């Protein structure tokens, strides 16, 4: 991954483990839409005993504006 970039077709398995630790089982994109000129993306990160939501906003040039990780509802 290049600095200032977020790889968006993460897939599952090895990539999720590299980004979020060896215990991550999967990482998948669950939503994408355009908001205010930026791209909103939502991902689900699955661990053996918990799930997390990852949301991002990126500018059209690919720069990351916001990156949030929270417990899944």
C-alpha cells in the first residue's frame, strides 16, 4: 500500500491479518457510496470473538480524509 492510500478490494484472509493482526479472520467491503464529493466505504473485520466496522472517506484523488474503527452493532 502506498502512503496516503487505502487498498479497497482487500479480500479476506492474509490481507486482513496483515492490516489488523494475526487473529483477523476476514475483511470485506459491505458498502460504498458518494457523499459530498468523497467516497464513503464501509468494511467488516471479523475476529474469532468479535466483529469491527471500519469506515473511510476518501477524496477523488485517493487521499484519506477519515478512517474509523468501531465495534460492530
